[in-house]
């Protein structure tokens, strides 16, 4: 990136944060403009869950595991959750969140995950111009990731600033066909050690932090990935806005928008042979022409990422829910979504069903529609789009969680996802 573009980019970042700061000043200068909070924003109702589960997530694989968690331990605001899982992806994970270093002001989240083996989908090219089965599987072994986020919150959680650091390491082992057959095994591939830093701000002008039904929410964040080995030095900016329109006294209609743009400060390695050696791949040794092409596509995708950087992807649990996790990648992303959240009940009912204990606040049915696009060149956004639509079932509980099951469909088929918290 030349000096002129570098300065323009950083000026853009400064303007974004200044706009948010000015918005905060304007909003809190006239509190009457803000929706009143429906309830206290820091609840310490205790709850826990211990449940076996099976998973089948395209892009991650199939497997089973055990999940355990406890919310608001011993009257504090701290939550702990952990999982052991096996199958196509096997490993362990532990997270501790809402550690109040300064009560209701300064909050720490931290976690670690170890994955013994995992296979991830790698599509033949970035962007939107690939079909459902245009992918190979990349196998990684002995991977570990860890990180933490420090959040400062003010005015009943209406204004927040946060900073985080996430790092890890992974060993690339092989490229496989979708059926699991090996195309090529990597020979002495360099171990990747990615690190990402984030700084962001959020304005929450809604009636509730966990379960909003009225108001607006804005978020801007900067995600920086310094150069590592042959990779690029780049960052991406995320801008999101969500509006919540009340439907009667209990329900809401949500509208969300996301824009994500990557900016490369220094390109990574773009020489094909250097990348191939770094990944431990010699595609020329593959006699099958189709498999050789698939091997070369993996290297070309790395070159594209080193050239353009990578913004927030589409697909998975939050955006385009009928597509695999990280299905569509590129340097620029734009996304729109809408979701009607119809509350069937509004209550304060304790429950204990052996594996789950909490206080049910609301039971909800949701209808959603999403559309998005991603591309390496900004001018190509919206040349090709993908959409999802479906229905979800949610249970909001007093400990601060939202148990969520979504059933989504799109032009690549049907997908079920089970997770916690709203998608946006």
C-alpha cells in the first residue's frame, strides 16, 4: 500500500470512530430520545446446562460431544462453559466470560480451544462464483487457539468500547476429496501462527441489551492481522447497524446491515512456487488432472488472500444460515437481513429439567430472510448474490442466554443450526 492510500485508509478509520463518538455525545445529551431499558442490564440469575450433542455442520464436519456451562456463578456475573467433542473435528474448548474486573464497568472474556484434527472446506475460488460441490477438504492437526477481550461499558450498556487479542497455531496435513480420499499429503508444511487484534465501539440505543424489541444498534470494529510468515499485513473494517421495530407489546421486527472491507498494508507472498513450498505441496506429482487442478486451486486461493486480504465471510450461524461456515470469502462483503421475532410467551418461570436449569423469560418463533454478496474487488459487489430464508425457535432465559435453533434453506439446500444468542 502506498503512503497516500495508507493515510487515506487511516483517515477513514478515524472518521468512523469520531462519528460514533459524536453520536454517543448527541444521544446521551438528550436521554429522552433513547428507549427506556425494560429490565436491569446485568442479571445474576444462576443457570446451568449439561447436555450431550451431535453436530453436522457443512464446512466443519460431523461428530458428537458433551457441552457443560454455568451462568452467573455464585451470585457473580461470571459464566463458564466447556466442551469435549470428537468425530471429523475432535478436541476440547473452555471459555470464561463476563469476569467483572470493575463491577458493571470493565469486563474480561477469555477462552482456549485445542483441536486434534479438523477438515475444513476450501472452495475452488473466492467470491460467489462457485457451486455447492466445488470444494476440497483441508486437513489440519494439532491446532490450538486462544484469546481474550476487554470491554468497557457505560450508561446501562448503551455505549461500549472493546479491545481483543486472538492467536493460535495449526499444522496443515493434507488435501482431500469431499468423500475423504487423500489428493496429496503436505510434506514439512510450515506451521501457521495467526494473530488478530480487534478494537471496536458499539452504541446500543435499544430497550434491552440481550433481547431488544425497540431501537437502534450500531457497531464499528477494526480487525488487524499482522504479517506472519508468507501472509499479508492487513486489516478489515466492519460496520453494522440493526433496527428493532416493535410488533405489539412483546414482539419485534429486526433489520440489519453489514459492510466489511479489507485493506492491505503490505501484500503477502504471491509467487506460486514459494507458496507451494511453504504449504508442503508439489501439485506436479499428482497424475490425475482434476486432482492436480484442485491442488493448484488451494495455492491460488492463498495467493488471492495475500493480495487482497479477507473481510468478514458469509455463511454459518449468523449470516446466510443455509450455507456452510465461511462459505463465501473475499476482500469486501455486504449483507442485509430481516427477522420477525414473535414472542409466544412472556414470563418469569423457573425450570429444571435435569440437564438444564434457569428461568424462562420468553419463548419465541422467528421468520428470517437474508441476502449478501462478497468479492475481492469492490466494483464486483452485487454482481452475484446468495440468499437464505427460514424459521427459528428461541428461548430467552434470565441468566442472559438465548437458546436458538434455526432451520434455513437456500439454493444449496437445507441447513439446521443450534447455537446461543441472536444472530444479530
